[in-house]
């Protein structure tokens, strides 16, 4: 099996031209700060409207941590946003598998959609406080371990430090 090509760029995930952009969302699916805020701002109200419909139907209790669901990408230069909920980092409990699950499940949703290029942020490394180096290791490993028809996984890292962390684990 040859997995997806993994590429790294430093920049803003809302500026990517890909089939699917992954959102580091929260269980409410109703928006927040960081990547989530930026995606809703640039993508426009169509994304939130679809998130509200998901809350009114399949995800009445919210999207569980480690799972993923797709909506329209609104005005983004993408066809879909795949919302996933990363775990809050904990010193007492190992939640690595939930973080890996975000990447796995997002790629499974991408496969269901037929998306071939997918942009991921560094899930859980902002508001959810996961240490960047460890998050990068888990992210790269999770993508490499996933059997998917996605051709390119693009990690979009906001700053130089995040970019370097991912570059270290890619090589
Ligand atoms: N493009 C790429 N990366 C970004 C961007 C951007 N536009 N903006 C921030 N980052 P976060 P989380 C980086 O906080 O930790 C929200 O309120 C950021 O520097 O977006 O999973 C949600 O609603 C960091 O490295 O996501 C949830 O409540 C990484 O993206 C909660 O935050 C992830 O930071 C989710 O927290």
C-alpha cells in the first residue's frame, strides 16, 4: 500500500485550495476561536447553517471527541469542511489515541466524499494545549497508518515552530 503524499506548508488553512479542509472544532459544532473561528469567518454562514442541521439531527448531543463529519466549505476554496474534535491535552491521562482518531476518522470521511486532497491543521495544539512536538509525531504516524485513497495530506502549520515540529517527524 502506498499512503498519501504528505506535504507541509506554513500558512493559513483557510487559504488552501484543496478538496477538503479539516476544522479543529469542538463538540458543539457551533464555532469557536483558532482554526474554527477562521474557517467560519472566511467560509461564511453556509457552514454554520449545516452544522446547526447536524446538531438538530444526527449529532443532537454534539460530535464526540475523535470523530469527524463533513459540511459544505461555503466560500472557502474547497468543496468540503471536515469537522473533527480533538482531545484537550491532559497530564494525567493518555489521550493520544483520540488525537490519532481525529486524523483517521477525517480521512475516512474524506474517502466517503471522494476527496483526494485534504488539508489538516495541527489539531489540539492551540486552545486544547497539546504540546506541538508530541502532536506532530501522533499526526504524522496516524496518517501513515491509515489506509486511504486520499492522494495528498497537507499539514498547514501556522508558525515556524509548528512547521519545524512536523518536518522533524516527517523525516
Ligand atoms: N491556519 C492554520 N493553523 C491555525 C490557524 C489558521 N488560520 N489558526 C490557528 N492555527 P486551535 P485546538 C493553529 O486552537 O487546539 C476552538 O475554539 C494554532 O496555532 O484552532 O484543537 C474550537 O472551537 C494551533 O497550532 O484548535 C475548539 O473549542 C492549531 O492551529 C478549540 O479551539 C490548533 O489550534 C479547539 O482547540
